[in-house]
């Protein structure tokens, strides 16, 4: 059976040894610059000599690991193993908490309603021919009798424009008031004989051609005091059925897009939404304009509601974490920073409030390490002894050891001088 060789990184301060490459880093300089005269050379000679005596007295117990300043720091990295599983989970409205056994998590429906209106131009055209209308005051200076005018009685203006009375009328005879003659009078509505703007004439005097040849022709006459109005021959814009349909389609489409964008953007970041569950519904739409209305512009209004199904990320991750924990043995630990869940929606129905989601769950595990036992096994060991100890721990991937001072080569036997810690790196990067 082959043995997996573990990596041991030993870093004395100032001298870093890489046991994988076999190289050494830069070592600190042991001597200073040379002096420029003989007096200085003598001082520099004696100082190293005295320093050598100190090393001889103090250094020996330090090398042996018994000095008061000697210590070792050990960082142990556990061996990681990948964890992965895929499960189908149902997110459902009406639930209050995740159900691990049934693999169900609560779902929520997020709603947004928007309203709006747009102004549209009518595209229809209608030929409009209108007759001018107005009021003529008719006078009767005949003293013998009143005069009755039938509907359609003719009146001719000073410029020859013909108008007809809209209704029958009776003009009283002339009378005497306080010794003076007062003509009988009545106001009559008239309509131009033809269409067009040319009949929109200014105030004028009118004669009655039906009385030509009789004595009444000069005794009964008319006069207008305001201009005739309404005569026209033109094209006017008209609302068509197509205009209304186009306005509906464009307004509703714009509001659906707006509601969709808002229902998604306003969803809290802590939620995960089912894009395939998104639905929009027109609540109201319409216009006061009717087909055939003579309008240049008209307004169309509508309101739209958007709905989307979502679940809380925390609910999903709590369920996924519990499922992954179930794969661990009693002495195994999940490395928390390696935990990850990827969600893939399968089917979603906002009306029924259900969403089938595939969870792809990932993580890394390691076997718990008794650091006290490791320290006890390391006591007094040299490099070769350390490697032998590590071979007995299959759950350890590598160890990083820092000696202080740097010339120590053996781990002290005093556990108080040994500091050990677990260094967890799920990506296998070199410990620093």
C-alpha cells in the first residue's frame, strides 16, 4: 500500500526552507561592513569573539530546545474531501418553515400593480359639410294684420346669400304706442341654403323674396345683429376602431413591461425568484373616446398587475446545509466556507403557488483532529521524526512549523513552548 507523502513547511524567522523544492531563502548577514583603519578592525575583532562566548554559553541549551526563549508554532491543515449531492425541492406557498424530511421550503408571491395612460392621435378622416346658422329679427310694419311665415321661408341677404327659416313664425302687426308707430317683430332661426364657409356672413339686412310683387314686400323685412356661423366644407379627424385597438395594445404592453421590471427589481436580494412563474394580468383598460368621434387626440388608460413566485435564500440554504450535514460521520466536520448551493428551477406555477427546484449542493469535509495529541506526538522530534508522526495521521494533509529562534532544529519537549492551531484552507492554497 503506497503512503501519501505529506508536506512539511518549516519557517525559521529570516530563513525560510521549502522542503518541496529543496531551496533556501536568503539568510541574514552575520557581519557588518569592514572598518577603514586598524583601530576599528581591532574593535570589530574583539566583539565577535565576545559574542562567540555568549553563543557558547547560552546557545547550547537553546539548540537543544530547553532555552527560556525557544518555542515552536505549528499550523496543521486537515485533508479535505469533496461533498456533492443533487436533490429536488418543492417551494410552496402556505408553508411557514423548511421541512427537511419532505424537502419542502416556504414560497411567497410578490405582486406589483402599475397604472398609466397615453395620448394617441386619431387617424380617421371624415368629410364635413355644414350649413351656416344664425338669427334674423323680422319686422312687420303692416298696420292691418299680422303675418305668418311658414317653415322654410326664404330670406336673402344684401350680398345675395339665401337662408331659410328653421320654424314657422307669426309676426305681429304694427301698433301704436304713446302716439308713435311701433313695428311688430319676432326673432327667427335661419339656416343657409347651401354648405360652406361663404355663408358665415357678417350682420346684414334681409328681404323676403316670397313677397315680391305684393304690398307686403316693403313692409316685412329682416335684420341680423350677429354673424352667421358654422358653415364649413372640410376634412376632420375621426377616431377609428383600429385607433382604439392600437392604443390598447401599446398601453397594455408598456405597463406589462413596467410591472415586470418593478416586481423583479423590488424583490429583496434575500429572495430567489422563479422567472418562469412571472405572469401579468390586465385589471382595467379603456378610453372615453368612441369609434366615429371627431377628435384629433384621445387618451387611453389601463392598470396591470405582475406576480412572481420566490423563496428565501436563507430557507433554501438551511435545508441544503441540513441535508449535507447528514452525509457527515460523527468525527467529520463541514468546512463552512466551501458550502455552496446552485439552484435550477424546473417547473413553476404562480396560480397554484408551487415551484419545483433542483438543488446542487457542494462542500468540503475533513476529519476532526485532536491537536493536543498531535502536539504530544511532536514533542522532541526532529524533521525526520515529524514526518514519521504525520504518516500516522492520514487526516492531516500538511503541517507548517515555525521555529523561534531560527536555529532550532528540534521541537521542544515542553508543551508550553508549542503552539498548535488548525489551518483550514478548502482550496488547498499554500499557508502563509
